[in-house]
């Protein structure tokens, strides 16, 4: 079976490519390399079942022609749409970033799927679609939803577009609302950011916000386990699930302490003001994963265990043992 992965050269995309190849699928991987790198895909370049196309999903005619010619030889059965802007502050500074890379990439992916009658879409959504519900536990049917970042707004708009496609021409879709996902090859995120800061100054770690931000963290290997479990067990035309750790999350203060202990134990941690790291940062969210648990899947790692594992992996990859 052939699978198309957009955003394949990014952090989660590269892990998904590896998983799909190991499951015996052919993979067409698309990325414009704005954030992902070919290095993330180097291990698969020699695999005859792997094809990479450097393409911007905003170029609809190039997209139609590239996917169309692949599909004519080897029909694509599923699209995993992961391409998006992954830098929330960049999308606050320029709303056009999320319009193009988070929303229009979904619009164009659906256009191509419609034209080629590709029957299934798996979409990387986010906790950011919920906005800020404070201490309220987030269940999938909560609403109305008012995201507080352009990124969250464009993810929610993408979900809406997928819903309309399912009503019209798309036989099946899976919407995965990711938590904070961590592991290798890290392209962004709080752990990478802290390690880079400590590389340039091993005496001091400046944290954005007061460190009380508290969120669910999941290791990328468990994220992939959950997504494949859902695609194999959820049978509705439109399936939507929170995916996260089974706990209240971990604070930024705890993450900073874990990174400092691993990378530069002498460093002093300096906290900023307020409980938001940046405009559009949701300071706290607690996922209900009851729907996923009812389907039959449960994460093995708590948020703090996932963070500890990722800190070790990323520090080793960047700094050595
Ligand atoms: N990592 C997380 O914690 C997290 C949390 C919630 C949701 N997500 C979602 O998961 C998906 C993957 O995230 P990631 O962490 O791997 O991010 P990433 O930045 O590593 O990967 C995204 C990839 O999309 C590519 N891309 C962006 N715009 C594109 C365009 N116009 N055309 C073609 N390629 C384009 C980038 O080059 C990059 O390789 C994204 O949709 C992201 O919003 C991630």
C-alpha cells in the first residue's frame, strides 16, 4: 500500500516515514524543507520503497502534477498530512505564516485528494484548537472552541475543512489532537531550546514565563503507536481524538530542572514574568484521553518520564554521551 506523508522531513514526519516503511508501505514524502531537513530522511534515501519530492504544498499545480504522476503508477491509499508551521510565535508575528503553511496546506492537500479520489486522510491537529480553558479537563466534544493563537485558529479551520470534505467526497478522516510531542530528531520545542541556550551559556538558563506552565508531553514513539491504533480501530467516517499522556502534565520548571541536571548542573535557572511564554501560549491544559482509552489504547509513559527520555536522547544527539 502506498502512503503520502506531507511535512515528512520534519520531526514527527521523519519518524512516521520510518514507521510506514517498517510496516511494509511505499512512501511518497513531500516537504519544502523550510523547517525539516534532508538529514532527517537520509536513512531511507536508498530504500526503493521511498520517494522524496521537495515541494511547497502552497504550489497547487506542482502538487497536483507530482502526486498525480506518482499515484498513476502506484495508487496512494492514505495521506498523512503533517506539514504546518510549527513555530507559534512566528505565526503571531505574521499571521500569513499560519494562513499559508497551516491552513492552505490542508486546503491544497484536500484538493489533490478530491481530484485523485484518495480515500483516507490522517491529520496532525493540536491541543491549540481548544484555546485556554484554564483548569477544565479537555474532552473532544468541548465547545465552543476559541483558539488564542493563529496557529490554533488555522488548525481548527483545517479540522472544519476536513469535516466538510467528509460530508462531500472523502470516505474517511482521522483528526489527531496532539499534545507536546518530543523525541528525536528534534526540530523545535522547549527541550531543544533549553539545551541550545545552555550550550551558549552554561552558567544561566533564562526561561520564558514563570515556569508554572503545565502541559501534557508524549514521546513520539508513543504518538505513532496511538495514531496507528486509532486508524486500525476507529471506524467512523470522521474520527477525532485527543492523544496525550494519562496525567495532568509536567511544568516548565520541572523540564528546566531536568535539562539543567542532564546538561549543566551548575547553571542557575532564571524565570520570567507571568504564566505565558509568549503571546498565544496556553499556560495549562489537561487532556482527557478517555475516548482513546475506551477504544483500547493507553500510553505507557507519564509526561515526566517522556520528558526525561527525550532530554537524554536530545542531549546525547547534540552534546554526545
Ligand atoms: N511537535 C509537537 O509538539 C506538535 C504538537 C501539536 C501538533 N503538531 C503538528 O504535527 C505536525 C508535525 O510537527 P513537527 O513537530 O514534526 O514539526 P516540524 O516543523 O518538524 O515539521 C513540519 C514540516 O512541515 C514542513 N512544511 C511546512 N510548511 C510546508 C509547506 N508549505 N509545504 C511543504 N512542507 C511544509 C516543514 O519543512 C517541516 O519539515 C505539524 O502539523 C504540527 O502542527 C506538532
